[in-house]
C-alpha cells in the first residue's frame, strides 16, 4: 500500500511509541505494527489521529515516496 514515515516523524519529535499511541487513541501494539508495516490499511480516522499527533499531514506520513 505505502511506505509510511511514522517512526521517522515520531523520532524527530522525540516521542515514544507509548506517547503517540496514547495521544492518537490506539494501542501501542497496533502502532508498532503500523510502523513496521506488518499491518497495513489503517482507517482514515487512525491515519488522521497519528498525523495530527505528529504535527503532519496524512499524505506526509502515509503516502510520501
């Protein structure tokens, strides 16, 4: 589907998996799977929540090349 940049942006902000997961309303395990791309196709709402926490646009986090 895509090459996401969750980990890159999370590290840039100095945030832990736990912080991003809590602030975006998802489990740490699910976020970890998304980062590693062992899970794909999150809902639009989840993508919006993660992008907002990271201070980015959805396209920057999930659909950039």
